[in-house]
C-alpha cells in the first residue's frame, strides 16, 4: 500500500500483526501514528499515553528532541533515556539501567518503549521492553539503513553476553515500525553502504526483479534519492516480513536463508581486528564467497557471481578482504566450524541457484570450501 510519499508494509502475524510505515521527513507525524497503534489495543489506549524513548549518544542529539516534543505536543507523558553509542552498550548492564529508569519514572504495563536509533538501540530497548513487567509495548523508530531493513523487522531482540553475541534475547514483536528515511542523511557513509549489503542480499535470496531494480538505480541509490530509498527500504521490509510471517520463531528453518553470506562474514568479523570491517562489508565479501562456492559446486554459472560483484562494487562495497588483512584458509575454516549455526562440525551454507533464489545446503565438503578460501583469500 502507498500514498505519494509513504509506503506501508503490513506484517501479518495474527494477534501480533503490525505496520511498518516508510516515509521521508515526517518525524513530526510520528506521535499521531504511534497513538493510533496504541489505541488499537483497549488495554493500552489512554488519553495521556506514557512512553520512554531509548536512544544513543549519537542519535539523541540529532532527533531526540524532535520526537520528544512531537509526543509531548500530542499529550504524551514521555522521557528520553540515552545510552552510550556502540555495540558495547548491548549488554545486561545497560538493560539494568533502562529498568532503573523505568522504575524511577514509575512506569507501568502501559508504558511504551520507543527505540530511536540503530540496531544496537533497537535490540537493547526491545529486550528491555520484552522483559520489564513481562512485556511492554514497543515501537521501533530505526535510524540506520541496517535497522530499517533488518533489525527492526521480525521481533528478535536481545543483548550480548561477554562470551557470545546476541546470546540473551527474546522474540518481541513491535506495535509498529516508523521509518523516516530522512534520518539516513546524517548517517556516516560507511554505515549507509553496510546497510546496502543486506538490501542486495534480499534481491539475491528472494527476488530477481528487485535485484534488477537495484542494478538499474545504482546512481540514485548512491545519491540517496528519497523515492528510491523508500522503494528499497519498503521492498526489503516486505521480503523480510514474508519470511518472518512463515517462520516467526525460527523453527521451520526458513529464516535461515536470511543468513546468506553470513557464515563467511561472521568468520571475517571475528578474525579481523576491531573496526577493520563493518558487518555489511563482511556480508558483501561473504556473499561473493558463497556464490563462488556455488559455482564451484556446479550450482550456478559465473554470470550469477559476476552480477553480484558488479552490483556490490557499484554500491562501493568490498568484494574481497582488504589488502592489509591476511588470513589463512585453515583459520577461517576452523572459525566457521565454531559458528553456532554449524551442526556437529558439518559445514552448512546458503547457496544461490540463480539470482532470486537460494537453498540451504547442509553438507558442503570441507575440501571444496578450503579451495574456495584459498582462491578468494589470495584474491585471485
Ligand atoms: N534483531 C535483529 O534481527 C538484528 C538483525 C541484524 C542486526 N542486528 C543487530 O544490529 C546491530 C547493528 O546495528 P547498526 O548497524 O544499526 O549499528 P548501531 O546501532 O551501532 O549504529 C551505527 C552507528 O550509527 C550511529 N547512528 C545511528 N543512526 C544514526 C543517524 N541517523 N545519524 C548519525 N548516526 C547514526 C549510531 O550511534 C552508531 O554509532 C548489531 O548489534 C546487530 O547484532 C539485529
Ligand atoms: Zn546481517
């Protein structure tokens, strides 16, 4: 559904269904829409809705005041709680601070948590919302491209344990997701490009036509054209929502295809020094690796690999590891075997069969993976 400058994606999850609104420069419309979402539930409806905005130290100074004032003008009782920006804040310690602030502000079961920020804020505030008083209403207000197209959709919330990323978490679907693509203007360029890697991923795994759309609109994507941004964000949300609707709690295995490129990517992220690669950059390289693997196994021809490389390069994403990173195939292999998604040491990959379709391949011979790594790590 859409009007001229707004797209709406409906996520159909029975009583947990919700809307994703995608607009540009409409933060001032947020309160009205959020109130409508709350009003749909008799037990949350209130003349004076209560909310706590959770944001981080980069995003709060940019958009915190606008959202706060917009809600107050609409009659909400609302506070802003700010955490330090960065992945380190996705912790139980920060969750504890949010609980403290909720107690302090005499929050009750009607208090709505509004997550204003990237995936870190969304996952953390979402986890606090899932657990405080056995569950508070949550609204996602994502401000990074990764959060727009990935983390804010699907209901996975959680924090890191010192021994493992995303080890503590829950499924907690939001009441709604409000995406204002104008927020991306202030995003560091590298974070924008990282988000684009996940957008390309949706095209490869699910939708050849969308992949083609991306190929045809490279210049406007690079120029952050508002109309094209709304289109790629809403299409990505729709594609992710389709998967989540089929496999909300990650039981059927379907949700696994969203991990295309991620087995390689996680190994690179773990093995490269901090800050060397963003998640999206690692995914871009990992998708090309997975495609090379598929080609080697006779599942696709070179053309499918080359189209992905070309699109990723046009979007200024890397397709091989940076020159200064030197990893041996053995190190990468053993890291992949430790991946929590690896079952009994068997190497499982999501591999394309063509642009727009992938399959889960459960038992890829280690030797073939080794050969691909040798070839790819030596940048041949
Ligand atoms: N729940 C899920 O399904 C899911 C899926 C994918 C990723 N994630 C999680 O998402 C997190 C990564 O999210 P991310 O990439 O958005 O990182 P992030 O939240 O750390 O944001 C990246 C940086 O951009 C800043 N920022 C955010 N919005 C901005 C804006 N509009 N203008 C200027 N600066 C801005 C942030 O302060 C931060 O410094 C990871 O923790 C990952 O595990 C979760
Ligand atoms: Zn990812």
